[in-house]
C-alpha cells in the first residue's frame, strides 16, 4: 500500500473510533491468526456486581459485609468496588443502622462507616489482606486462603463451585485464620461478544481467552461466548507468555485487553488492541485503541487492514 493508502485507512479508522498507531500495525492486522481476549473488562462489561453473600461462621450479616468492605477499601480492583458498593448499600438501606439519606449522601459517606484497616496489601491475582482490630483479614480467591493455611470446608467448597459453574467469581473471606463467608460476583458479557467471536471464526481466526480468574468461572464464561481455547489462573506477567506461546510457530497474534495487567501482553503481541475505556497503561502499550469500547471494532480493524493491503496485490 502507498503511504497515502495508509493515511486514508488511518483516517477511516479514526472516524470509526479505531485509533491506529503506525502503518506497521495496520499492515500486520490483516495477517492475524489468533485473537487473544482478556476476560474481565474486555469480553465482559467490567461492571462486577455482588449477587450473593453467604456468611458461614454465625456472624451478623451487616458485620460481615462491613468487615469485607473495610478490607477492600484501599483496593483499586473492580471486584473491590463491587463489594464496597454492595456493603454500603446494605449498611445504609437494608441493615440495622438504616438512615434516611439519599444515594448521594451515601456516596459522600464513603469511608466514615468502615473500620480502620492497617498493614493493607494487595496480592496480584489473589486478593487483599490487612489487619482490622488486631485480626488478620483475607479477602480473595482459594489460592490466597490456601497459601495462608486456611481450611476450606467441603460445604464452602461446594458453594464456591456452584457459583463458578454459573460463571460467577467466588470471593472467600477469612478472619483470624477462619473462613467466615463467601461472596458471589457476576460480570455480564458485552452484548456483542458472541457475534464477534463467531465472526472471527468465520474469518478463519482462532479466538482465545486469557484471565487471572479461576478455571471453572473462565470455562463457563468462554462457553457462553463461544471460545474453545481458554487459559485461566494466569498471573499478570503470564499473559505475555501466553501471547508468545501462540507466536512460536510464526503466527501473527493480536491481544485485546483493558487492564494494567494486560499491558505486557499488549506489548508482546504483533497487534495490541486496547479498549478505550481501559487503563492508560494498556492504551500506551497497544498499537490500536478501540475508542467505542465495542468489540465489533476488532473485526473493523482487521477488515480495514485487509482492504488497505489487498489493493497492491
Ligand atoms: P483478571 O485477569 O480477570 O482481570 P486479576 O488478575 O486482576 O483478574 O485477578 C485474578 C483473581 O484474583 C480474581 O478473579 C479474584 O479471584 C482475585 N482478586 C484479585 N484482586 C482481588 C480483590 N481486590 N479482592 C478480591 N479478590 C481479588
Ligand atoms: Mg481486564
């Protein structure tokens, strides 16, 4: 393609909310063999909601939610936001300390109702831990609890499995070495996800899903969206390794992601596509930015490349 053709294509892309950084990535997109999708915030809306909270240790429900929210208050993770929102709503509208405040008041009262947490740390791919009132509180996945030597009873395990099989993420909560409850968090698929996956397959492109979430939830989500190749429980650094493993035989690989933990993979891919609504770090690492936050633009980008570069043949 001539420089003019590349310039025209870049302009057409921009008009459709597809920002293309450079002619090389525009050229590579036509040869893509695999498109690797991050799960949370890329295939799903990234708006997690708590759908169920189960308390096991005979603790008061409001007390349980307040404790979990206090532990998550310093976390930036979408799961943490979902938990805080749910606990806050319970505290102000459903719990015993009911106030007659509006939703706005509730937002203003962000942290005043929480316990002070000290020694907070976020463990990537695991969850959070902190100390509240002299007790060590852990909120996260199985691995986090197992690594701290906390026993997960068969009752708790089967509850978590049930959540995961219905595509939800189970978040376990332990206090002072004892498992006290489980939260179920749901995150819906983007409405166009299924059609886009089907479209890629028709183009002879293999879609893949990669996530830090657990295998069971990952498989359930992949099944819903029609993706057969899934990589789950991948640590943030591991996503780039997944990209490289698909490049081994010389295949051209695209990665689509939104999070900080996707940026090494976006950089490693031949074609990195960041969701415009995603984090700045992901946007910087990518060759393409999909401004409309619509997965159909993955196909738009590949089509644009094909049209631009077929003219010279
Ligand atoms: P993803 O690749 O889906 O964006 P992450 O690598 O961010 O996932 O997290 C992987 C898993 O670690 C989550 O599914 C969750 O089980 C656990 N986790 C991470 N951060 C938190 C948190 N702040 N609270 C609870 N669980 C968390
Ligand atoms: Mg993500």
